[in-house]
C-alpha cells in the first residue's frame, strides 16, 4: 500500500518511521523548503518514549536529551505547589521522560527513515475526491493522484479544512514565548521540569542538554497579543525567582519565538474514505500538559498497527475508536488547566495553590497513569 502523509512535523515523521518499519511505502509532503528546527525544546513524556522504544529509537533519544525525574508546579519564587515523581512510571514502563531540543528529535526521526521520500516545498492547497482516491494540488506543482492520505499538517490542517470544514479553533487568549539558551542551572534543577505560576502568567524551564536550557513563558491578554511585546519580557517576570530572571536575560531576544495559544474543539471527524487525520490536525490541544506531540507520537504507533492489522477504512475506524477518548480528555483537561494557571484574583490564587497542595499523591499518580498508559492494538 502506498501512503501519502501531508506534513513532516513530529507526528508525520513518527508515522513515517512506524509505517516504513512495517513495510509500507510512504511519501511525506512538507510545505517548508527545508526542515528547519524551531528554536525550542520539547518534553517527551513516558507515553511517547514507550512508542520510541518500540520503534528502536529510545537509546538515541536518551543520548541526545536530558532525563527528567520530576515535574513541578511552583509559585513565582519557585517554592513548591505540587510535584509528580516520575520514577514510579520509569520503573513500571522501563522508559524515562526526556527533555530534548526539537531540532535534535527531528534529525533523529529523519535519519531513521531509509526508504521514505520527503518532498519539501510542497504546500497542499486543494484536495479533491475522485474514483481513484484523491487529487492533490500543491502550490506551483503538478497535480498528484493519491489513494491513501494522512493529514498530519497541524492545527490549521488544509486536509481537515477541505474535508471537514465545520471544525472550530479556540483562542486561549494567551501569548507564549519560547527560547533555548546557554545556561548552567543550579544542580537541584537539572533533572526537573519546573513551571512557576504567578498572576495571569507562568514560566517553565528545563535542561535539554549539558549547559542548554529550554524555557517557555505565557501571559494572558484581553484583546490582542500585541498588548505584551516581547521587548518587555524581563519586566513581565521581574517578580519571579532570580534563576528565572537570569534565564531570560541570558537569551538573545531575537531568538525568542512568539506564538498565541489555541486548540481544536474536540471533534470526531478524523477520517473519511481513504483519508485520516493524526496529531494536531485531529486533536490540537493547548500545551498546558505538555502532551500535544506525545499524543501525535501515540497516534503514529496506533495507526501503523491498525493499518497493519485491518483493511484500510476499518483501520481508520479502529484508530479513531482507540485514540479519541484519551486525546479528547487531554484536550479538555489542558484547556481547563490553562485557565486555572492564569487566575487573576489573589484570593483565588491562594485557594488554587492550597487545593493543589492538598491533592493526594495517589490521585496525581492515577491521573498521570491514565496519560502514560498507551493503547494495546
Ligand atoms: C509552547 C508550546 C510548548 C509545547 N510543548 C510540548 C511538550 O513539551 N511536549 C509535547 O508533547 N507537546 C508540546 N507541544 C505541542 C506540540 O508542539 C504539538 O502538539 C506537535 O508539534 C504537533 O505535531 P504535529 O506533527 O501533529 O503538527 P505540527 O508540528 O504542527 O506539524 C505539521 C507539519 O505540517 C506542515 N504543513 C502544514 N500545512 C501544510 C500544507 N498545507 N502542506 C504541506 N505541509 C503542511 C507544517 O509545516 C509542519 O511541518 C507544545 C506546543 C507549544 C505551542
């Protein structure tokens, strides 16, 4: 079976690796002229690393990233609110949680493809159903006929827009800055993700390699993200812990990546005849649980297994049945968590922090268990 994947992000590349290993013939179509890495890091949680273990990539990813043993929510001064100890899950599943540069992960995925052609500079513009499948029109390119299409083209998916035009993207009204900088964290923070919550803003940081720190920061806005220009970022976080202030001032402002946060309202329109969506194209989520890419990696594994085990359209149906409950749950929880994190009222902030402190460890573990457990196909 020939499979055409639109989009060579983490989801599309991971799917190509999984399908190629099962003997499918795959082509990837990517709009970018080159696969440039975004200047940011990513946390590959236990669920994603279980998939990469199955794909034989665990060791190389571990070797290029940094092992994270705890994920902490703190106050702006880095005093603890809550923490998830990840060692329980490391022991249970035999894989670690890894923080890594996105560029390093992308290179590992590209390097592990042997027969898959990546067609760069291919921006999909139109997709039309015909007797033999789909006619794909790319910008400035001849039309290509395809019998099986996977839309892995992100939150603003052209594939989804053409086949399922009634889906809605929700604006979270939060602006996000991301950066990677040369910085030596104090030893106590080297194997932790710390996310500090203030008043309508927060700041997360993690080491991704020796002397390299990835950080992200978010701030609520009312009408436009332009209310908070990046030039004043040091001011927004001046009440935060000195380590956070030092990380910001160690970053070249020209290399800070700005985006606004949004998600896709949960939808069950994931597949049609000979066509299926994965990753952000199917279930884009706000990044508050650090699960968007992990979920697209789970999709890649489950869809490759389904395509291996079932006839084409039955595979898509089973894929949706297996993956949508968990993906939608995370979309919803991430959305709520983003609101809780950005509470403005000082009394509510105190109450929220106290309630999070009181949440029993067993409950946090149960919630994490639901996220880290991957589907059996
Ligand atoms: C601030 C922030 C922090 C995050 N942190 C984490 C984290 O720590 N852990 C985690 O798991 N997730 C995280 N995420 C989420 C994660 O980045 C996304 O969920 C993930 O990248 C989705 O992968 P994808 O392959 O589905 O889509 P994308 O990464 O969006 O890839 C889509 C690809 O399709 C291409 N494309 C788009 N349109 C077309 C077209 N018309 N024709 C051809 N190609 C096209 C794009 O160029 C791109 O290469 C974070 C997100 C944000 C915003």
